[in-house]
């Protein structure tokens, strides 16, 4: 079946235009944010789909026997598609671009009939976006020109297994230009992810500009220009909204905050202890926000008053961090002078209560790393989403306590693993660390990522608390040069687990033998669209079916 024209016809009912009025910027800016309407989002998706259908130029020669005649015969009868009808059966909810996990219906139907009629049906504009992407991935370019869909007729009914399908990208240890982040958002949307979690601050740098605290990024960024202004951050979030990807911001604290000391040294305990940094932190430089300091709370009040109202128009969540809090730091905190949990825990409770009160006041839902619940035994609100990463048992414990949770076990879903140590070693420590494997080796290849079953030890009566998960890209050894290759196509495998679930319709583990050609084909499409995704197979394997399987 061939596409004859480039017409996409939008059918009734008309899409609701949602224009929130709570999106005024704060700090030194008075310009109001521009929240996209549902119609604008769909119109933009139509334009992108049209461009991909006719300009991707994906000729799938790598997936057929060499020198075979796999394309439709130029002499064969042709059935043309003249229009593609989009039918949205309801108006979008007002919070369509900042829905909580599970609030938004992302399902869709895609039908291509034997007579060439294409109809896409969904309840929401986001479902329309997903369906248009599926349509582009059914299409191929003929070497002589024209676009064809060899699988037609088709009838697809599709919906995600998990409402939260995300990538966590560390933009603190390495700076990524907005174009890098936006290209990543594009790739996420092609793989039906709907969340980008920006880990926006850490010990090594603070690249997030806070107009009310101008010295924070001025001193905390790696150099002038390597920071995200309010306009740039809003632009990134809006870019995500147009592609069905909600961009959530994390400012990690009270650990991983030593970069704050570059602007406000009195707020940080145990800053840059050398050479014994390992006693006070997981990575250099050391330093954590003081836990019993009125100046810290004044700083936080200013930070939240500036940042939270700016990000709330685009996101339902704000991540307050909380991982790897090092108790030894508080031996050097003049307001604490202890590394004992009974002393530190109530101070941490006060700290997180203060932060989450501000998050909620801005109309956002708090997120935290698992240690706040499982290590420090803090009392968290029922709305708080707990992000687990250390083990499957962490996920099981979190939901057993009645909390909503995200998965992303580092033994499966840490994309930075397997590159070896990023530390250098003196002769005295050489033998201890030889051959210099990193803490989470080996590399998490796509097959391991695809094998991950996050629900395997979760009781059936608790699976509703598992909102989804995130695959993680930490940036100790990743920067803009290798970003695409580090994430893609491995994250595609996580995307399929998140969308379709780890089990097939028969309740069996999904087959990597069946997934491999799909992943290889997706990689080719991504490369043609400008994403530097690495190869899945050599061409011999993609051309010869299952000959490269055991």
C-alpha cells in the first residue's frame, strides 16, 4: 500500500485549547510562559509525521537477503492512501501537559483498511501523537521513490503498561546544550517515553540559573555560558510538551550539594575535604547542606520561591533528591556534630518536610530517592513518589509500605556502567583497584536491559503502586560527544519494557530474538533522523534472520 499524497485530515470534535494562567515567570523576568494548546501540539505532530513519512528515506536493505528484490514491483497493482483521518473522541483534560502518572489516557487505535483508508482514534492528543509515530514506523521508502506500507491492512490497538516511562539525564556532571537535550526529547518521543528527568544539580556543578540567587550558577557552573537560564529551561520543557514528554527537574539535596559552596560557602559542611574525600562522599568534591542552619532554610526559601513557580506550568512533579546522604559529614557540621542516625534523622525529617511543603504549594508533587524512606526512615506524604535504584528488594519494600514507586535497578538500567573507573590511582592503590572496573560493571547491554522484570517480586495487590520506571544516564564519562551512543539504542529496549511490559500476552518473558530486528530497524530510523545511535547487529545478522542466535 502506497502513500500518494501528503494530506493529513483532522476530524472532529475540535480540540480544546488549554491555556493555564498560573505560568508567570518569577525572578528577574516578567514575560509570561507560552503553554502550548492541544491543537497546536497535534498540528505540530502532523507536520512532523508528514516530514518523516516523505523525508526519512528509510530503505530497509539491511533487513533482507543481500541483493534480493524486496521492494514492491513497479508493475504490480497499486493501492494508494489519499488521506489519514485523525479522530479525537474527547476534549483533552486541562492538565494534559502536566498530568500525574496514571491520569492521562495515552491509548490509541490505528486502522489501515484494504481500500487504503487510514483512521487514527484516541481519547487524547497525546494518544494521537503516539499513533502518528507508529504510522511513520510502518512506512518505508522505495529506492525508486515513493513510500509504501508492506504490513497493510493493519488494525492496532495500543496502550502503555506503565504510565511513567522515563530517562534520567545527568546535566550537572556534564553540560549538555539545549539542542542535545531537545534531540534526546525527540528520540524519547519516537520510543514512546513520556518523561525526561533532568538531574540538574550535583556536587560537581550547579548549571541551573536562579535569578534570585545569581551567584549560584555564576560560580557553580563549569564556566560562563554553561548554564540554563529561565528562558532556556522553559523552552526545553515546552519542547517536551509538544512531543508528549513531560520534563521534570531535580535539585538533589541535602547530599550532592557541594557546588553550592562556590557561591554560598557558609551553607555547606565538609566542603572539599582532601585527600580523604571517600570518608565524606561517594565522589569528590565533598560537601552537604548543613542540617541545623537557619541560613540554609533562608536559602531554600529563596530558591523555591524562584524556581518552583517557573517549572510548575510544564510538570506535575519536582524531584528533591535525597540519595547518598553521608552521615560523616555532620561530624563537621557545627550545628550537628554527630554521625549518629538518631541525631541526624529528625533534622532530615524537618528538612524534607520544609522542602515538600514548598513543592506542594507550587502545585507540584514531590519525588525522592529511595534512601529517604528505606535508609533514613523518614515519614513521607502519601503523594510522594519514591524512586528506587539500588535493588528489586527496594522496590518491593517501598510498595509494601504503601508508597508509589518508580523502578530502575542499577544492575539492569544504568547506562553509564561498564566503562571502567573514572578515577586515577596512585601506585599505592593500583593493585587494589586493578583492572579498574567501575562499581556497576559490566556494561548493561540492551539484552540485559530488555530482560529486566521489575514486577517479578511485587504482589498482585501492590502492582498498582508501581507507576513505572526510568533508565539512567549519569555523566561521569559521558558528554555531548558520546551522549547519543551511550543512550541509544539501549534505551529503546527499556522503552519497550515500559510501554508493553516485561511479559508477552502468554505471560512469558519477551523474546530478544524477536525484539532484535525491531530494535535494529528502530536504530536505522533514529540515525536517519539525526540521532547517533550505535549498531545492534552487523549487517550479516540483520540480513539473515535468526542465523546469529543460539
